[in-house]
C-alpha cells in the first residue's frame, strides 16, 4: 500500500499579506514535513515580494495560489481559504501563519492523533487537533519554551467548556481539523475578532478537541503579527504603556477579561441559530448562559464574580483573581454593570 493510501494528504491553508521578511522559513518548514501535504496560499494583496518567494517553492511543494481581488483581512481570508479547500474535496486541513516555523512532525503528530480518534468516533464527527507553541523573536531566538505556560493557560486534554469560553488557548496557527469540523465552522459569524476562538468553541461544544501538549510550532512574536504582536504579548512592559495603565486606573477606566473581543458575537451566533448546530445538553446551556450574563453584565457585580469563579472561566492564581475582583468592583468602563 502506497504512502498516499496510508497517509491521507493534508491541505494547508496559508494566508499571506506582505510576509516576505519571514515566509521563506515557514515554507522551508512545510517542505520538511514528514507527511504528504498540498499547500494553498491565499494572498490578501501583498505589495512586497511575498508571491515571488512563494512561487519559488513551486517545484518543492504541491502548490496552489489564490490572490484576492480586494483585501479581506486575515479572519475573512482564512474563512475564504477554508471554503476553497473544502470545495476541492479535501478531507483534512491545517491552518498556517506566514511567519512561523513548523517542526517537521507538526502534521504527522496531529494526523496520527486525529485518525486515531476518527477510528473511534467516525469520520463524520468534528475533530480538531491543536498543540503548544515555542515563542521566538524576529531573529529566531527562543523567548519562551511554552506559550501555554507563558500565558498561564489551564488547558488540559480533558473537555472543559468554561476554559474554552474564557481563557481559551487554542491558537489558529496550530489547528489541524477534519472536513466535518471545518464544514461546521462555515460561515464565520459577522464581526469575528479571531477565527481560532470560533473553531475552539464549536469543537468543545459539538465535537472533539485533541491537545498535543508539546510545541510543534515556533510562534514568531514581532511587531508586524496580524493577530498577536510583540506589543500585544509584551515580554517587558514599556514605560509609555505603564503610563497609559496608570491613567486608566486613575479614571477607573478598567478593562475586564473577555469583554472586548468577539466572544459575545460567537456565543450569540450559536444561541440565536441553534437549528444550525447539534443540540446542546442542559449543562452546556447553563455554562453558556452564565458566561453570556458576564459579557452582557445582566446581573450584579457580586453575582457575576461568584458565577465566573464557580465555573472556572478565569485563570487560576491569587494575583490574577484579586486583580479581576478589584477591577470588576472599581471599573466605570461599562455603564450597564450594576
């Protein structure tokens, strides 16, 4: 039996935009994969040498390039890329950022886990695999050996809807999924801030999320990241940011966790369109309701905090939780909170 029969080909969805500075290293790491892959590149209007560099790998990779007529933004570009690959009848998809570097077994480790799970639950079940990341800088120097540990995420291999709703930790640039999972995720909700949260939430509610607790992706942190930049994930706090934080504290303009991204949009897309998804059990419905109450501040500050801590949406750690409590009672940022 040939390799293609025993190792089903994985379609890689790589979204690019002015990525010439780092994309060669990512492409080289895709060439080095020890599992058969086909690369689909979706370019969002690059004005640099990105496409020329991608084309230079046409002999080393099975390669297809799609150039967008207008700039979509990285979330909509991934949505269009996933749909494009599904339309071409691929059964397994991996998402890819333009500036990372993969370990050579990034795909094989994920596929071995995914195929093993499919043997138990069937190919029609939604399965998503993700992993930890090693953090590197623009010069490939290691910043931290574990993104999960650096961010103090509490993710384990066990199913935990509160963890996924709150702190999450599923990074899109590590996602590998089967056709059932990818199909369920389309179309993305409007106003989606990040696509990985949507994928993680659906897999936790209706499918299977498999965590590989090892860094199979070298995650580059630099100022041009489309999602997390070196400013968004600071390894040191610049003085100007300290000044902004002090002003926010003095004005009681304090941001609370999860309030100012697309978590609410994602939850509403599920609860207001339940006919599109499998039925939730009562426990799932209750957890979603509690988290939605927090996002919309439909109850008192005290009751909100009790429920959030009770279900485990926030990160652990005395300092973090004390900071959340203080901010919740002190903030004037959200007029509707009581």
